[in-house]
């Protein structure tokens, strides 16, 4: 591939590639990512729609928080089951609210650790509008009690 054919003007994501230069030598060229430039916005739009759809299903009780986080954090069933220390069959049961509500706190904690969220995150969402998000920061502070988290919201 020639140097002219390769260059993509996309500053947010730069790549270093080795190509044939105009003089016939090979060398490095800094270029933007073609995929990021042309498809990244589409990907984020799809994830946003998927997130909205899953949250609606969660509100209606059609799915559990375990399923929501599995999808949104792009876990595989086998990987999540392994991290939590349960079988895939048991994991799939936890996708439904009727089984989720029967879970013991220790198992909820293992799920929360796998998803890297506080246990409280399995029971609530903090919703901040786009305008307010620019002015606020939310930080989850750990305590000595692994089942208790402090959410700190500050204006920036």
C-alpha cells in the first residue's frame, strides 16, 4: 500500500503504520483509523439504543441487572460464570428477575466485583442529564465494609 492511499485524517485515534513511500523505500506513517473515522459514531449510537432498550426491559422486570451488565460490559457467559464461580446454567437463571431476587448477598457481591460496580449498582441507576453531566462528577468511595459504598456527587 502506498503512502497516499493510507492516510486518513482522524486525530482522535492515530496509528503508526509502515508503508511504501513515494521514493520506493519503506517507513512509518502516522494516520488516523479508517474504521474509527467512518464507523465509531454508528457504533456509539447502537450502544446507546441498546442501553436504552435494556434499561426499559430492566424497569419492566423482564431481565435482571446481571443480564444488563453482562451485555453492556461485553462479557461472555462462560467468562462471567468463571469469574463469579458458578455454572453457566446457574448464571442463565440469574438473567431472570425471579431468580435474581433469591440470590444471597455474597453472590451479589461476587457479581458486583466482576462488573466492577458497587453492590448498590445492582439495584439502582444514577441518571444525570447531559447538561448536568458536564457540571457534575460522581465518584464511588469504598469503605472498610465491602457491602457499603458511598457515592460522592460534586459540581465541577
